[in-house]
């Protein structure tokens, strides 16, 4: 199933966003609670930020979704994000995004750069927010993010009604100030109401954020070329080798 194909109607949601399956048993709850106490879960505990923003499918920019990024910082130039469809307790893990500095991005091969998107507009326009974090606290981080690039793979297309993560991953693009890059007003207003914020006020407060000196035109590839990317799954010969001695 290609990333751009429509969902199977047999697995489309009927208004219930939960995936198919039986409720958890008492034993499973006990196991989870015990594991939380006894295991370190170090990578998960390194998640230090929650950001809410929006993204569009590379193969169909008319499809836009609200996304919730739970962010781990590995160093000054590299962040990794688990992306959910909501910040509710039953949020579904719908993908991953990697965020790199402009320094790292410029060293990538041109064909790789085509898969990444820029963050300058997304940050300065007020679309990217850290819910419930005062602006004075998030400002230094956002000023750094203005100069970064992201690669976001969506593995669960919940907006088309999939009850399970189906088919190939889909490459996602960030909002941009042109044509299909604009976020739907309905999506934006719903997000603002939920967090009691004003995107317009955030945009005004970020006017003085420094613009990147250069946004590489290989990023946001669709803007210059009017073409996106989709993944097809195909049968292929396996690479066979002798088993280990």
C-alpha cells in the first residue's frame, strides 16, 4: 500500500478513534505499573518539551493535520520528536520528526535535502507553540528553531480514518506563506480555542525574531517545483548470506 493511497474502508473509523482491540486486563495494568517503577525508561524521560503545530502531506498538500511533538534534545544541533495526534492521555503515536540545525543541513546531499522542510515561517507566524509555556521562557528556544530544518515521517494517517497504522510512511511538509502551505483557518481556530491563545498575537510578538540569513531552496521542495514525494512498497529479492558460525 503506497503512502498516497486511500485507506481501506474495512479499517476506517466509525467515529471512535481508538484502534481495534480488547480492553486491558488487570494483569496488564499491574505489569505496566510495575515496569514504570522498576525500569529506567531513560529515553522517554529525556523528552523535555511539548510543541503543537501543523503539517501537510507531501503527496497531498490539501490534507492538513494538527500535530503534537514530544521533543528530546540530543545536542545543540539535533532534536528528535515523537509525534502524536493529540496531547490527550490516549493520544496515538502517528510519526517521528528529526530536527537539525542549518549547519548540519548544509552538509547533506542535495537529494536528501529535498526531504526536509524549513521552520522559519512556522515559528515566526505563531503556528508552532509550546502550550502553557510563557513566551519569555520559550523565546530563546524558538529563535534557535527558526534556523532549523525538519524531516517528518507520518506512519499513521488518522485523518483519513485509519484505525491502524496502514501502508507506507508518508513524508510531511511544514506550513509556508504560499498557496497550499497556508493552514486552514478552521484548524487554527480550533487549536487556539483549545489552548486559549491567539496565533495572531503570537505572530505579532515574534516579528523581531531574526530571519535566517539563508533558507536552502532544496528544502520545501514543493514550493519551487510543485512536486511532492510518496513511498511505494514493492516486493524485492532478499540479500542472503550464510548464518553466523
